[in-house]
């Protein structure tokens, strides 16, 4: 297992290097000039030129890239052009909050989704199945900015139970996590249902029933574990995406995570911040995938990882 | 006996538990403001990009305050005088003002801050005309300018040009001032948690009077609907940038009140006068006649915007409406277009959705009006980063035929709104996106800025507005409203036209 982790981490280095090249090139290819955006209404050609020089944007691209890589190797992500503050500090803080929100949302999504999925698979065709299917569909197809605003309207304005947005205690986490989680729950419920139905139709389930096991044990012990692999894959994929920052949720709930940070950085063409965020995003995807592979082994002893 | 004591104890306990709900509850003394964006960095001299004067200026103040009429009012500066040759300004500072670290506000300290602004700020061009800054004595400051520059006093009201404690800057280091800024304002900086909140506490030694609030908090709510809901739920007491449709709804709420103080932000439809389609002045005038500005203000903005009758902003120093002869007259528009040989003109307008309030709806309305006189206007939506770069290209490569841009005066003097039509401000050197050139205008611009006689200067400003209205290098559409909404119990607020709150020492909550 340890060897697996090590090799995967090493294999990740070239992938991340490729990401730095791509991001570096792409953000400079799209139109827009950070110096001019920053100088704004006050823009004089002098100010723009001075800013370009301050951020060394006047140097050839390969030179800029080399300087960026060199700093990166020392763990320095540079300074934001929009605020002139170091990127690393703020990125760490924002990532922490995104991680918190993503973890809470995935908890909501997994609990609700798996429960709903099992219920509708085991009672296939019943009224409960129909209700669960409709709920899951509603979860998937409700735009987050809408469900988020409705949640605020209900639980902050009509019933003043929870804050309308921002950060602070756990109470601030509830609405954004539920809003984001409901969306994920829909996807997971659909996946769990179809995967469970497939598993329940297999030979070993019939065997388990034939030897007289209680239905509860058949479903939750034997079938569920086998049905989980595709569900875990979907979960990991969702979690990975959420780590990139849930832009709409963060905007509606004024949650200062990575998503909003990225949007603001792109609007200002804040190159160091964009590069930092994408790098963190790519790295977290690598880690999540590694964790996913490990979870396959735990779920299914037949899977070999070497 | 024992039970009586027990009952008493129980009562006491209950009283404790419910005490905060009783009528004895203390007066509310924390103001929470919901802003569209966070303060990027709590140091106005180093501030870049979007930023929020309403919050920053509670800690550090400018020398003068701009009134809603665009006049410079004494603040940290008690009086000022321009010399006979117009190049020297003597500024008397208010005595007895202290920074919140206890050090006195002296001419030396002001000089230090002005020079710091001139060194770091991306807005330093606003003070480029200043040649030297001298502290004459403890409370007298002297500024000399390269040429006579009449709007200087107003420029000092620009809310980036504020005074910080020199001692504090030296103590924490110039780069780190944003972590613990110290000024002379009604509130002291407590913390700035980036993306979350700014917290300020009362400065009881404030020179203009002890603040009635104890704490001011500012939180960013980037989503408009979420910001409005935060006010309705009571999470915040005051919000900025309320959409006009929501404003009408909020105004009906008995606990809330909506404010629309005047603003210096104006919206113009620039017409590139060097492009073939707009070379003929009659075409530009025709567009002016074809658009019903009053109707747009009424229908799109529910009356909250201000129609412009000059480049504006309405209410700025020198503004006059006397030269607007463009009534809504589609017949005249058609005639002018025929005379110019362009009866079925087609052009494209560049626009960034969401950057200016309701600009998309405004353009659609204009599109409709133009259609009626045979003009086809195509709307090209571009993201701001892209458009700002294209619009900055020099005339021979500039692809923009027309563009809807908003623009805000920094000093409340109409000079700052119209100077960009000078031919030396053609892009990329300045903001003359119309690539407009008029020799009389250019000459007046040089003279006006150096004029010492206020009356003569006003006459020149009036003539310059007349020229611009006649030549129509842009359609001067309307002044964007700044819309705030607050709890009705919140009193003592006032705004300047630069879209920020005056010092909040008089603000308080009433029952």
C-alpha cells in the first residue's frame, strides 16, 4: 500500500508539471491584460506600463515561466496582482473552507443518496420508488442558485433559524452544505438504485437468500458492499469537483472558498492566483483518485493494485 | 421555608435566562453592512482594483469631504488658499486632531501620507500635477503644482488620498500597514478576515465627536439576491447596490428604508468618431434625437437614475443643462440620417453584461428606439477583461465602433468627466474612446485647468459642455443610481457622490 502511494505520488509530478505549462499558457492566451484591468478607470499608459514591469509581464514568456517554476520549486506561489498579498496564505485559508464545505456536502449527499437509492431498489416499482425517483430527479435538476435562495428565504428570512450567508460557526455551514449536498444526493441515489438492482439480481444474492439469511442482512451486508464500487466512483468524482470550489453555492451563500476566489481572479486576470488555484485543484484530484483506488481494495478483495 | 428559597432561586435563574429578551435590553450599537465585495487590501494607498471607501474611510480620512453637490468641504484641512499665480496652495490643518495611536496629526504626517500615496497608488496620476509638498509649520502645508490647477482642492477629497499615522507605518513596516492601519477616523481597525469580514470599533477620542455606535462590521455578499435576503433576515443592517426592482419591493417593507443619494457615476454610449459610420456629426446627433432618455430612466430604472443633459455627472461642480437641445424626436433623427446619406445605418456596440446596473436592458431599449428610425444596432457582449483590452488599442487598430461604458468622477468637478475628450487623451494614453478631436475644446481644456477666476472658469466649462453636446462624441445617457437599503431604525447616515458613506460617528439605532 505504501509503495502504491509513493509511486502514484511520483507519477503525479509530471502530470502537475504539465498542468502548470497548460495553465500558464492558456491564461496568457486569452485576451485581457491584468495591468489594464487593475489600473481601471484611472488607466494612464504610464501606470499600465509600470504595473506590467512590476509583475515582470514585460519579459518573454519562457523567462516568465522559468521564474514561476523556480519560485514554485521553493514553495512560493507568488503574490496576487490584485491585492499584492502572497497567494499561498490566502489559498490555504480558502482551500480549508472549501474542504470543509465539500466534506459536509458529500456527507449529506452520501447519506441521503445511498439511503434513497437502497429504498427504491429494494421496493422497486412501489410508490416509494416513484417518490424517491422524483426526489432524486428534482435534486439533480434544481439549479443550485435557485435552491440556495429558496433555502435562505425559508430558513433565514421566514424562519430566522440560520444565518443567510457568510462564515462563522457551524450554523453558517448548514445551508450551503445542504444546498450543495442535495444536488449530489440526486446523482448518488440514481447510481445506487441501478447498481443495487443489478447486484440484487445476481447469483450470490440468490444463494444468500437460499441459505436462509434475513433480507436485511442480504441487502445491507452482501449486496450493498458489492453495489458500492460504482457509487464510490461517483462520490469521489463529485468530491473532486467540489474541491475545485462550488462556485454557485459559494456565491449565493457568500462562502469565501476557492470557487469565488477563482472567479474573482479570472475576472482580474490575476495570473499567480489562477495558477495557484488550478495547481491545488489538480493536486487534490490526484489525491482523491488515489484514495478511490485504495477504497476499491477495501471494498473488493479481488481488486489488485500492483 | 426551604421551598420558598427554592422558588426564589428558580425565579432568579429564570430571570437570568430571559434577561436578554426583557425590555432592559441594551440599545443596539453594532452596525453590520453588507457590501457587494470585500475590501481587497485595507490600505488605500496600496489599494488596487475594486475597493470600498465606505469602510476604509471610517479609519483614515481625506483632507476634504466632497458634498453631494461636488463641493470641497473642510475636514482634516480647515481652510485652503490658492496663490495669485495659481501654482501654490496653502492648506491649514485642523488643530488638535490625533491619530488613534495617540500621535498628533501634523503637516509632516500629512506630507508623509501624500507622498506615500504618490509612490504606491495606481491612482497616483490624480496627483501628478503636484510638484512638491512642504510642511511649513505644524499645521500648515504647502503644495506647489506644475501649472495652475483649479480642481486640486476637490481632488484632495478623493477617498484614496487619506492620512495614516506615520508612526504606525514605521512601526509595522510600509508593506504591512494593511494588517493594522491607524488613522484619525471615527472608528479603529480591529481585524480584516479576508473574504469574511472587516471589524471596526469606536474611536472615543474622535475629533468630530464620540461615535454613537460601538462596532461597525462589513461583510461581502457578492450575490445581489443573497445580499437583499441578508437585510430582510436581519443578518445585516445596511446594504449597498440594490437593484431598482428590488428597491421598490424593499421600500414597501415597514421596517426598511431605501436611499438613493446622487452619484458621480455616469453611463455613456461612446461613438468612435474616426469610424466611417460616425464621422458625420449629423449621424451622431440623429442617434441622440432617436433615443428617449427620460423613458429609459423611467421604465428600466423605475425612476431611480438621473437623465443626463451634459456629460455630467448631474450636480457636479460646473454642470449645466442649458446646452441639451436633443428632445426625443424620431422624425428629426430620420431627417438628419437622410441628410448624412445614412438612412439605414448599421453598427455594433460593445458591452460587458453585469458590469453596469441593468446595462443590458438599457441597450435593448436603445436598440428598439434606433430600429424605429431605421438604424440597426447589433449588441456584442464581451467579458470585461477582453473588452477593456480591445478598447485600449490605438485608433488604427481599435475595433470598437460604439461602446457602453460607465465612468465615475473622482473629485466631483465636471473637469474630470470631460477632460477625456481632449485629443491628447486618445486611447491608449487616456480614456478618449471616441477618438474625438476639437481644437477649440483642446484649447479651452488647457485654459480651464489653469484658470484662477472661478467665474471665468465656469464660463469655460459651460462652453466646453456646449461643444460636446453639439458634436456628440458620445450619447450621454444617465447617471446610475446608487441604491442603499437599511433598517428604518438606523439613523444618521449620509453619502458622498463617490458612492461611499460619510464618517459614521453620528450613525445610531433608534427604537
